C-alpha cells in the first residue's frame, strides 16, 4: 500500500553535470501519472561538485522528497548527508538521496539492486563466475551486484595498473574473489556465463568478431545507441542480452519507492516512457 506521503504534492529531481541527456524525468513522471500522483513533479538541474553544497542547502524537506544523482556527484554528496545505507557505503557512491520528515537526508545506491533485479528479470539468479569489461565507477557497482549472485571468481579486464589496484580493493571490500586481466585479452571474457560491459560507447566494437558460437548472458550498460555492435553480435549467437536501459528503469523503480513510499508496480510505465524517449 502507498504511504501517506504519496498523497501530498512533493518534488524530486535528478542532479548532475551534464544532465540534459538524463531520462530520469520521463521515467519518474510516467510513474507518477500511472499511479495518479498528479501533484508530484520531477525536474533536472545541471549541478556540479562546486555548486552542490549550496544547492543542497536550498532544498526544504517539506517540499522535497528526494534526489537522483549522476556524475560527478555520487561521492561528492556523501559529506552532506546524515547517513548512507550499507549498499551505498559498500561502493562509496550515492545515487539516491531521501528527504525525511524529521529533516534527515540519507543516501542510498539503487544501481546495485537495480542491476540484480534486471538480471533476475532475465532469469539470471546465480552464476558460478563472471567477467567485467572496464574498471570505472559502473564497474564497482557491477562488482557489488555480483557479490550477491556470483558464487565464484570475477575476472575484470582493465587498461591501467591504477584501475587494476582499485578493482582489487573493491573485491576485497565486497568479499568477491577478483582476478585482473589485461584489456588486450578482453575477448577471453566471453567464456564466462555472465559478461558485464561497463565501458563507453565504441570501446568493445573491435571485439565483435571474437564473440564465440556459444555464449552466456551479456549485460551491456550502454543504451543509446542500441544495440551496440557487441550486443548485436551476441544476439545473433542466440545469447540473452540486457542493456543499460534495463538497469536504468530497475534502479529508478527503487528510487521511486523510496521517494514516494508507494510500492505499486511502475516498471512497465517507466520502461514504456524510456522507449518513447529514445524513439
């Protein structure tokens, strides 16, 4: 049942810089309309690290329900909060801020359960091993998600020694056995039952010809343009493929529930809004 706060007019927004590309306003607004929360609004604001403290102080708890955060604010916001969940602390990154009635502002990370929920939707409940392409911020969230579903080793393909050290550190913190492999050997990742590609657009295009005849599941965090060459090649081999859009909508559902207190289903409305926005 929805909480009482969901009947009141409230505001939410996504912050980041740049932010014009964000689909979050379309997703959350679609959820509001689907459930009759017509007095709720969701905006976007271009806010960088320097502007964040002042912007944050200007928001009142009576009006604001929560914030979604994207780069470069996921770590910069932590000193401004009254507390963070264990999930957010595990990767030292917050993408969700909840404004509480008592004035507290707490942080969470919905990317991690969102990634797990997206995999569960595709029937991926547990895997014996996995591979990650890339070692940036998204890779740490992917590793945290794998801590929940992977029973064995995670191989991470990286370009730099610094990134390798960082991923080893995350593995130790999360209790995940991590083996670092060279980016030049990234095609070896395709032997794993689950491959999560966290790299920018174009980074894996050269690996298309290396996709084997038999593949497991691919989670490519890019969603525009879609499909990526890697995802298209994977689909041609008959393997299950998830996109960044799957992650986006699932993590947004968790945000919506925290902001509104309403747990009625909104995944379908959000996904439809995302498809329409991408044309």
